[in-house]
C-alpha cells in the first residue's frame, strides 16, 4: 500500500465557490468529481487562500464569486496569490426552480463551485484598478448632475403647487438673478422656510456639480486619455463627457469581437419572447449598461442635427417608424463609429454612413 509523508496535489484542480456577504462567506470546495467540504468563514480572501494552500498544497486553484457590493478587490487579491479567480454576473448563473424554492447560502456556493468545475460559467470583464477609479469620477459626476436636476424639479414643482408663475425669471439656466428672485418672494413663514430649504439643497448640489466637473476636466487632460478623447470627439454629436465615459467604461474595445456584441453590452438589442410560431418584440432589453446607453442616445439626437449624413438616414427611418425607434437605429450607427475610432485609434471621417 502506497503511503504519503506529506500532502501533494500537483496536477489536480481545486474549485471553490463563494457566496459572498459582508459578515461571513459560505465556501464550497470540490474537485471535478467530488464535493469536499462546505464551510463558513470570515469575509477575507487571505483566510481562504491560507486554508486552500494548507489543505490542498501545490494544487491549481480556481475561485468564483458573484459580482456585487464587494467589487473586484477580492478577485485582485486571489489573482496576486496565483489563484484563477472569476467574477460572474448573478443573472448569468443558471438556477432551477427547485433551487429557487430551497435557496440558501450553502446551495448557492455549491452551485457555483459545481458549475465552475464543469466550465459552465462565463466571467465578467475585470477593469484595471486605474480604470475602475477613473470611471468612478465620471459616475459621481453623472449622479451629481441628476441630483441637481432633481433639486430644480422640486423647486419648479413647489412653485406650480403654490400657483407662482416665474414669468420672465424662468430660464433653462438658473442664474443668480433667478435665485435672488426666489429668495425675495413674499411668503408666509412656513412657506418661506420650505422654499429656503429647497434653495439651499440646490445650491449645495450645484457646488458638488462644479467640484465634480473640475475633476472630470482634470481627468480628460491626462496623457492616457487626451488623444483618445480627441479622436472620439471627432464624431459629430459626441462631447467630452460621452467620450470619457466610453473610454473608462469599455476599456479595451478589442474585447468585443463584433458590433452586435457591443450593442448587446449597451442594451441596444430588443427583448424577444418567442413560442411556437409566434414571436413578440417587447422593446429594448433591460439588461444594459444604462449610463452608456443614455449618453449614446443623447449624442444621437445631437448628431442628427449636426451631421447631414445622419440627418438623411434619420429622415428615411422616420418614413416607416416613430422617432423613438428611429433614434435607436441611429444610436447603433453612432456606436459603430465609436467602435471604429476606438479600434483604429484614428479620427472619424465625416459624411460616411454605415
């Protein structure tokens, strides 16, 4: 009978599925054929690394967990230790009705490890740390702009509710004169306090927007982005924020082999339900990168005014469909232009219709 003086898993692969939570992890460890153990541990990648290396030394380690609140720093920690770590989208993990009825952390971790061992999972794109931090600035900026719009709408709503017509004071740009007019309105004490709170909230939010705008401008002047932004902005309708958003969110455009792959990532594809001989189109899919899709559609509306070629194509589409559907087709063409420019690292040649 062969005896071993020490453990050696050279040539074997150990799979671990992690159900990640803030206070604890549920981990399932297995080989290709056998589930070895399922246990709970503190939420630490280093603890799991030590456990696997101690109990299964010299093995090839493969880890998987679902994307969520914890981001990608666990993945980076495992990778630095030489582990092959995959992060998956929760919606991409196949789940049977039986598993839905008996859902638990143990069931989830076992399912992840089993599917990983069968090579049935596809990981999502992991941005570099620099790209992740840069995209964070753009996302904060966009959130601040939305907050500012919300504050404006609250004040407009209050004025309408009170029956106060701004008249000549109204403007798409909220000048200091407009704010002074709001502050000078003769109101009863409670109404005055209410409006002053809304105005104060708006002014604080506007200061945050200005601060975020400053950071975006600083980011856009960085050498790693300057030329890329200039190239993308050569496309009519694309502004600085849109260009920087595409660069930081997409990263390497080469990871999308075809235009259809990129359209699917942004959510510029229909949601389809088919059964038998019937097929129903249910509008655009909800599975989308909403920030990129919104900015692209916004840029498309600008492009049909600035680019005669897009104006002509949009007119053709309008003859057979409503404008909201036509602009989605224009958005696909805009996306094709952006893809071409990012892939070739060159300026866009105007008056070319794909």
